[in-house]
C-alpha cells in the first residue's frame, strides 16, 4: 500500500489526474468521516470532502514526503471544516443528519436498542457541537482516528502541550454536560413514575 501510494503521489505531482483519483479512492472514506464528525451533516460533509481533495490536488506539489500523506490530507480537511464551522457558529443538527454508529450493529436489533443507539449518537454529536471548532477537531482525531498527540499537533498546527490542554478541557466539558443530561433524564423518569427524590451527593 505504501509503495503504491508513494507511486501515485509522485505521478500526481507530475500532473497525472488518474493517479490522484486513486489517492481519492484510498482516502475517500476517512476524509468524509472526519468531515461528517466535524460538521454533523452528510451533505456538508460531502461538499467538504470534495473541497479538501480539490485543495490537495491543487497543492500536491507542496506536499512534503517526509510527512505522512494521510496526515497532510486530513489536515486540509480539518482546517476547511474549522473554517466552515466558524462561518456558522450556531450549529443545529437534526437526528437524521447524525453520523452512522461506529460500533458493529446488533445482528438482531430490537426497536428499543435502535432508538437508544440513535439517542446516544444524538447526544454525542450534540456534545461535539458544543465544543469550539479546534477542540472538536482534536477530540475527533483523538477518539475516532486514534491519532497521537504529536500527529494531532502536526495536523492542526498546534503544540503538543496545546493539544493535551484542549483535549483535557474538552473531555471535562463533555463529561460535565453528559453527567448533567443523565441526571436530568433520571429526574424526569422518576417524575413520570411519581418518585421524585432529592439527589444525594
């Protein structure tokens, strides 16, 4: 794969559009998934992925082969998504627009598990949407792509300490919001059963 990729990159740098099309085939899914997690909308994710590949094609001569091509490409996609998010600071996502579940599906899902899965996806996406644009990119790359601190820093033009700081802050923010949601849900369910009790701390 690495040899084929290197060959395609070299050919694309000499103007071979077909070679670049092969690179698109290799990376179409991870680039789209990154954009989907960042933007929370399938249509916008498709447009963002297309724009990322277009920008990569236009700047292929500037690619440094000492850097992993995937990191370079995802950095283009991430920066584009960050710009888009800054243009529309208020991001409201409908359940239909949520990204597909990353876990393996239950071979015999029941309606309750399907609804529960959608609700969890909705809550996770809502928590992501509450983060700043860069913090969101850090979280997505760390948890969904399993990038190291160094790789995230290189991709987003940050220092490693800044990545760690942003990730810590984002985790704490998401955890607090998640706990608050859980407590509110529990209180609502207790209220529906006429069993409202004072929380014990």
